[in-house]
């Protein structure tokens, strides 16, 4: 179906930060499948893990245990909130689980009509639960009626959030850095307001780390660089290094909310996907790599901020939004960069989004800044 506006490129091969199209043209990839191939394309450890597991056991269903699934659950829990993990196949499914956890937890507290509060600009996915928590998309009446029980407050508005959270709130569900909105970090003040409002009302704080997690911001989880710790966090995208997998990870307060019969998935947590994720975490969960992400991210942001045509550079680690000067059409810049051999993305009218490999080389950072600078010169002269 025509659900995507696709760039007119047919990619056939990838290695590290590079991609090649069917005509043999080389591209520098600063999007990595929207922060999915965070170790670069075809990282040897991920390829080996997938190949080895695929040759041994591909699927048995969730009616049984497999070792990679158990090891991954333990590893995700120990690296974050210490509770239980539900595996999914995508980000939106990880959030579906979080929404179920929140509603069941709220019913347990006697709330008849639980509500979930998010920020304007949040993106939580496209199945109907997360869609209802994605204010910009939930307004699309052609897809209605939407699931009830969701409300939003202006982005980063600590006072409005405090006011919106009350007796019937099941959860505050937010992204610590809004990705699809153009890389917009939520302030510590607003995060603290969310934590405090949840503590006072008994609601759960759910952080959607589907884009920010797995090292993207220079810590394994983005919340680790903020003053708050959530009750639930969701992960997907980079977790499988390109192999589809999602996870809803709880802290102790929400760990036992769901019981047999409440939720499930045929494919989720399969041995190949969980083996891929274990290989990813072996590489990413490393203080040396995470420091390098912070350092290279700072270099990239500095280089971009010095360019003509750049008004603002936002983000943390290697999750970067570039706000362009007024009058420059970001979509045209994105298309021009693709012609020049640099893959980026345009999530908002005046914003370029850069999500390079966490293993990107400093020379690639220089090359990307150079290409963006050259492209913007053309647009500034118009
Ligand atoms: N949450 C966030 C923050 C995302 O960035 C995305 C995808 O862009 C999703 C949820 C949905 O993930 P998926 O497309 O895997 O369903």
C-alpha cells in the first residue's frame, strides 16, 4: 500500500556506515534504518549470531522456554529496572504491552476508567493503542474512532503535566527525547514533574526508549542521563541490530501486573531475534563505546552548528536534529543530500534528523558535515 513516500533508491548492500545501491553508487548512511542498524550494517557479531541460531533453532512459540530469550530478559532487566520483560516484534507492540500493564495496574488500584497522559509531539507507534497516545496522529479522524482514555499536554510543560495527572491516571507515557518530532529533548524539570506526579498519584511513569535506547544517546538507556527512573520502559529499533524485536521492561512495581491470558505474541522473543539482541548488547553495553558515542556526538553537533543555514542543533549522543534557517526546505535538502550520497531523514518541515551508526568513524562525521555544508550553501543562495 502507499503508506510511505520512498526515496527513489534501491539499496542492495550495506557494510558499517556505508550502503550501495543497485547501480553500485556508494552512500554514507546517517540514518541507519531509523536508528535500527545502530552497529552499522551487517555487523559481524550480529550476522554470526543470526546465522548460528538460524541453523540451530528458529522458532518454538511462547509456550516454551529458550535460552537466548531467558538470557536476554535477564540482561535487559539487570541493565535497567530490575523487574520482568515482555518481548514483542516492534516498537508499537512494546508500547501496547506497556499500555496494558498501565491499565491493569490502574484497575488494581480501583480506577474504573484509567487515563494515559502524553506530551504533544510524542510518537509511540501506529497500532491503535500507541496511536491514541500519539497526539499528532490521533487527530486523523479518517482512522477513527480512536481508543478512549488518552490525553495530552503541551510538550515539556511541567505545570500542565502536573495538572493533568490525577486520581484516574494510569500512567504518564512519554519519550525522554522526542524523535519523530525532530529530536526534541524533554527538560529535566518536566521529567521530574512527571516522576513526582506519578509518585503522588500512584500512576506509572513509562518512558518510551524505542528510539533513544540501546546506546543511542551515549548511555545504554537515555533515562540514565536524566534525574528520573521510570517504572516501565519500552525498547525496540536498535535492540536487534536490524532484526525485528521489541521489549517492554518493568520495574518491580509493575512486574506482575500481567498474568497468563492477559497478553501474548506468537513470534515475539524467538531464539533468532533474541540471539541478535544479545549480540548487540555485547557490543553496545560497553563504557568505552558509550563514551565514544558522547564524544563523536559532541563533535558532530559542533560541526553542524558552525554551518551556514543551520539555526539550531538539538539532541544527545548520536541522536541529532538539525533545525534549518527559515526559508530552507528540509525535504529538498534531504533529497539533495541523497543525490550527493548521504542518507539522512526529514521528520519535520525544517529539520534534518541524523542517526548514524554508534560505531561511525570520525572521517565519516567530517564527510557528513562537509556534505551537509555544501548542500546548504546551494539552498542559502536561492
Ligand atoms: N516509539 C518511538 C519513540 C518511535 O520512534 C517509534 C518508531 O519510530 C515507535 C515507538 C514505533 O516503533 P515501530 O515502528 O517499531 O512500531
